[in-house]
């Protein structure tokens, strides 16, 4: 079995991949009208679970990246850049609700209004609040565990691939 399709199969593979991508982006429910109440619950959930402050974090990353680029292009900009970047961040902060409305639409296409009410009810409970408060630390712990696992697997994976190749008669 080969991973790469042969040349005759490329058009079919491209068509299939495009169809799958469009299907993932446009769930059937997304084409239906979402009621304001349904969207409000979905937005509430998106905001409730944003303990990582994804919008603000992304803006900071964009600001730092922009500053690096502009200072490399013109080192004299190092002094006025922080104020300029802050002004742009402030402008973007006004639009935060628009992004969370888009996030909410993603949830609203996948969960009914009743399901979102149940989900929000859970997150308002003591256990849900504990989970929300612990998510960042849990995610950091999982990243560390994954990093160790990946580091260990990298060498082992290479060794296993070489074994398979040797067993198939290749000199590696």
C-alpha cells in the first residue's frame, strides 16, 4: 500500500479533499438560521471557556511579531512602536465581540440550544468552575507529558521504521 496516490488518482484525490474540507467548514446546520437566543448561549459558552484569553494572546503575538519585523526594517522605530502597537491593539479590542460571535456560530452549528444550556449549566456548577479554573494548568501539564512522549517516541519511531525497512531487505 502506498501513501501517495498515483498520478491518475490526483484529480480524484484533490476533488475528494476539497469536498471534505468544504463539508467540514459548512455543516448542514450552518446553513440554517440560528436564533439570537441560540447564538447568545453559544457566545456565552465561548466567552466562558476563554480562560486562555485567546483573543488578547493572539493580539499580543501579532504585536510582538509586527514590532520585530518593523524594527528589523528600521531600527529607529524601536521607540514609537510600543505606543503604535498599543493603539492598534486598542482598536482591535473594540472588535472582540465580533470574533466571539463567530466563535459562537461555530458552537451553535454543532450544539442545539438545549445542549448549550446544559453545557453552560455544567460550567456554572462547582465542578464546572473547577474545570474552567484548572484547564490552563491541565493543558500545560498535558503539553509537557506530550513533549516527553514525543521525545521518546521520535527515536523509537525511527528505530522501528529502520527495522521494517531491514526486514524488507533494505540496507539502512
